[in-house]
C-alpha cells in the first residue's frame, strides 16, 4: 500500500489539474483505509497537498480543514520544518477566510519559533505584514513588508517568478497613510 500511495502522489504531481485531483484522492483513500502504520504516515502530507489544491481554487474553508487535518494527522518522522510549513499554511488559510487576528497569532508564533533558532523567513514576514495591513496597523505592517522585501528579493526563484509581487511588497514597505 505504501508504494501505491507513493505512485498515486507522483501521478498527482505530474498530471493536468483535473487528473491531479483524482490521483490525490486515490492516494488519500488508500492512506485513510489502510491498516499499515507506515502507509498512514502519508496522511499529513496528503492532507497538506489536498489543502493547497482547495486553496488554489479558492475553496478556503476546505483548504483550512485540510491543513488542520494535516497538523492533527500522524506526523511520523516529520521534521520541524514540515510542521512549521503546516502551521504557516493554517495561518495563510485563516487570513483567506478573514480570521485575520487568528492568522496573525499563528504567524507571530512561527516568528517566535524562528527567533529562538536564529532563523528568518520572508513568507512569515509577508503574512504578518498582510495581516497587520488588514487590521489597519499600517506602521507595523510597513516594517514587516520591508523585512519581507529584503528576504524574498534574495530568493532567486521568487525574484525571477514573482517580480510584480516583489514590487508590490516594496511599495507597501514605503507607503505612507
């Protein structure tokens, strides 16, 4: 069953969107019904993938539910970065469903985790900035947009593929109200 799940995941990644969803659902069906503990370890990753599929089609409530299932699922040998990613995803979905303060609380918690390890993360800064902007905390938001710009402009993929987004972030870091 483990190999069947893995194969379905690979097919879900390599197929056009309609088939992608079908293969992901097949992987989920197998993982949810299996008695094999090793195969169940796929569940958190599958729920996270499902959540992002829902998010991409703007079904934010379903995305949030998937992300929460990912965090509650069997994480097995998940490393801290995977758990961090799931928490970040929950915060992002909360902002999308207009639960902005809850989203901000999660992102600030992630920022505290980063601070404890000496890490930085432009995506966390961005989410904090976006939340603060929505809460009309513009001065503090500008600070986070500045941090976001400094971090994400160093990310070659982001700079190459999200140039207009980087420009928007830079504008927000300088915007006066």
